[in-house]
C-alpha cells in the first residue's frame, strides 16, 4: 500500500452550482446551516411547516446539480473528484430532513401528513435520478475497478465499495424499460410506506379506552395517575385514558384485574391497521410485497430476502432462518411451561377459562410473585426515569470516558418543552464530542415505541472534525406534576438499549459520512449490549433508590430480580421470533395474490405458534418492515445481534474487572463502536473477541437448553 496520502481536494467542482435558496423565509431557514454553539445546532424553535415543500424542492435541485457536476466532469474519475465529491453533496437537503424527521416522528399532524404524502414519491424520484445516473455510476465503477484501490487505506476502500454497491444494488446496472420500471416501483413504494405508517399512527391516536374509578382494580397508583393525566389532556377529566401504545397497553394488561377490559385493550392494540376501515393496511401490505418482489426480479434475485441479505452479516436468508429455527423450539417449549404455571393459578382461583393472549402478562406477573416472590410494581418504585438517565451517564463515563452536562441556558433550541439537551465531552481532556437530545414522553402525534436518531454525524471532510448531534426518543407516560416517572424493568432495559445507539453515534471517529451507515443485523448489537449494564452492581447500588424514601433497593429484592433473569423468556422470545420469522417468510415467498391476513395466520400455524401469544408486531402495524425498508427481511437482526451481545457480555463477565474492566471496555469502544461501518462487522467482532460469536452464550443467557448441532457459530 502506498505511504503517500490520497488527495481529497475536489477543487472548484461545485463552483457553478447555485445556492439552495427559495426567497421564502420559512423554507430558507430549513435549508440554512445550523447556527449557534457546538458548531451549530438545528433551528428547532423556528421551523415552520409552511416552508417544508419549498425547502425539499430546493434541496433536491441543489443536490442534483452537484451530482450532475460530478457526472459531467471532463477529468478522469478519481477517488477525490468522484467518491469524495459524492460525500460532499446534499448538505442542504440533509438539514431539511432533520426537520422532516421531527415532524414525522415527534410532532406529526394532519398538515404534515398531507405534505408527506405529496412529497414522498417526489423524493423517491429524486433518489432514482441519482441511482440511475449512468454517467455517475460509470465514474464510480471506474474508481472501484481501478488500480488506485490498492493505494487506498482500508476505510477508504470500504467507502468506495459501499458507494459502488449502493448504486449496483439499486438499479444502476439496469437499462431502458427495466430502469424506468425500477424507478416507478420505488416511487409507488414511497407512497405506500408513508400511507402504512400514517394509518398506524391514526389508529394509535384514534382509539383510546376510557375507564372510570370503578375499573381501576389492580392498577398501580403511578399508572392510575398517569392515566388520569392522559384523560385530562384529552378533555376527559375524571376518567382514565388507556392510550393505544405499548407503554400504556403493557402495564394495563400486566396489572388490571378486569379481564373483559384487558381483552378490550389487547384487541384495540393488536388490531391497529386491521380494522377494515380507511386506515386498514392489508391491501397496502399486499401491494408492497408484490412491488418489492418485482423490483428485485429485475435485478436477477430469487426473492427480496436474498437481495436484502447479500450485504448483511447473515449473507443469506437460510443462515438467518437457521439461527431463528435453532432457538424457536426451545422458546415455544418454554411457553408451554409458562402457560401450565399460569393455568394452575387460574384453576386454583376457580377461574373457568383457559389462558388467552390478554391473560398472559397478568398471570405471568402472578407466577413471578409466586415463584420468585418478585412484584414488578415493587421493583418499579426504585426505577425513576431521571435516576436511570443518570445511571446511563455513569456507564458512558466508565466505558467511553464521556461526561454529560445539562444545557439549561436556552442556547440549544428544542421542538417541544419536554425535550432536554446535554453537552457531551471527554472526561479527561474536556474535548467537545457532541450534543445529546432526550424526548422522553408520549403525546399525540408522536410515533409509538422508542428510537434513536441523529442530526449530524462525525466526519473530517474539509479538514474539520464535526461534532455529533444525537437524540433518544421514548414514549413514557408523563406523570402528574411533581410526581416522579416510574417505569418497569423492561422499559428501563429499553432505555439503556436506545442509549446504546446514541453512544455508538457519539463514539464515531470515521472520516467519511457514508461510514457512519449501518449493517442492519449488526447495528442492534451495540445497543443490545448496553442493556447488560443495567443490572450491574454499580448501577443498582447507586441509582436504584426508592422514589419516596431515597433508600437504595434492598439486596433481597436485587437477588430476586437476578434469580428471575430468565423468567418469561418463552413469551418474550416467541413473540419476537414470530414477527421475525413471518417477516422472512413474507419476503421469501411468491407474493402473487397474497392475502396478508391469511398468510400471517397460516405461517404461524405452520410454525406451531402457541395460541396464547401473538406476534410482537402483527402484519398490519409492523412498521419496521412496511413503513419503510430499514428492517424488511431484516427483523431477524435483533436475534443475530443478540448472539453477538450474549457472547460479548461473557467476555466482560470473564474479565478481571467484570463489566467495568478497562481493557475489555477499551477494546469494545475501539473495535466495535468507534469504527462504525469503516470495517466489515465480522472482521470487527473478530478483532474484539478473537473468534466468531457462538450461539451457546445466547441459549445460556435465556435459560434454554443448548441446540443439538455440531457447529454453533452464527
């Protein structure tokens, strides 16, 4: 490899490209560079929906002009004037997408959804113009196939390959009518994905179960207060609102003594997108599957899953299925054991019914209390949202040497009063790393669930090291004024999980924006791994304190939590795997004439799905795979990543310093967090562990018997 640095100067390539301005103050604000401290932050306090369409159109026009300048450059293609030049395109449009993301996920409204429906197909057309720009692709291909590849650093070689593959896998190799049809399909899919997501959100907003004071039996006081506040915010003072989100549904089904109401709430939640009305998603699913299949057939692939997995760690659908099917029998066998334990309680109480899906959480809680003397609501009293956030900061300091300092002076604008911000610095040097935003509470117009996102990634283009703008978003039920927000152990685990995504972004030391991208069945690994620090002694001893007395959580209760660590694994593993397996089967099957309702039901029957459990995400609201393509034929990735997670956790458990061992932590950060996508994930894990991950750790982790297999490497 050459020792000479590669020239990355693109000269005045974009000198003839006009600035992206519209003359509309609202649109120009969305396009404008960030301003203020910390290398600039988004203008969340000034974003106005009236400017969104004009800003998107101007941003697309500017990006296409930049792309054309690269494609039509008379100079021979080089790493600098083609690959680096592409890395420098689209800054204005990227900033507009920051605001688009807030309106889409955090602050949705009917007005935004109308714009989203109009602009999504236009954005798809825009992307197709880039992917199908043959002059541009030929320049990228020339660099990819040239001798210069041997002179590049490994991360630069990966950048070239990712750029080339991004074109080749998305229609750049097609000609004529096939290329046109590929673009048409993408345009239609953009509309369908948007419609699917908006239908789910409409059902989450439109279906609320209201109950009265006589129907509160079994519900914890903290939940009752939150439900009362939710009802009052909807102008139903004196009642209690069970909103149609997981964060409301899950505790209600766990604690409510009212079996009929549990069934109502369960059916309402699991029927999102499946109510036979204007928000029904079944026809949309069928069309999405048919179009995806047609599109990959144009590229010569057997099915959508084969196309999707070619560049994932799993490589092929069969390898992903092998992993899931190795775990499935143990998971469903455990469900049978769990159901038997629950049914015994029902029978002992004189209940004249068999366990149904709306009973599972309720009676599993009774089993938990009976088997482990562990009351989930008792545990909740020690799980304060703010204290858990401080615990996450502590872990980040110990492993990543990060310090989080609240920004309270109003210098960083936010999109809602609930959003808080922190500056992230290096504990030793004080160097600025980035800004972290937290939007923790549910509200109308906010997508359900929990997610991480970002508004600026690390790179060193133009010789400037960019700081990171990272965000975590949750849907906890906001308590009454002055009341602490208490959450379940599962929700606390999710809190840590999503923070792992933020730490992955904040850790980045890559030079090029594209290298911050992810490999879907690997990107969940870092976040799943961070969950393992919640039950560590340092967190338990210092941050799990009673919200009223301030007393630390008793050792006896901690012992019960740890003894029950594999409890309910039948339920949690089976409901997840059912969704992952149905996702993969959808995308490996011929979708001609498919009826999603029948396909889901028949596939689950073929798998032997227990009657007492439903998929974690039923097809009509499975946004991971139908509101976009991020997880389509890729929901298995959580399980794939969990094999890595369990194996890596054992590396810490075996280290002299345990989960806070400095040497293992440094190797983790250096090899698995900082490098992002600048190295193949399989190679990155080998650097950390010295071998491939093995499934045995996962099975031990869940208390399952080890599979009968000669080779247990994933």
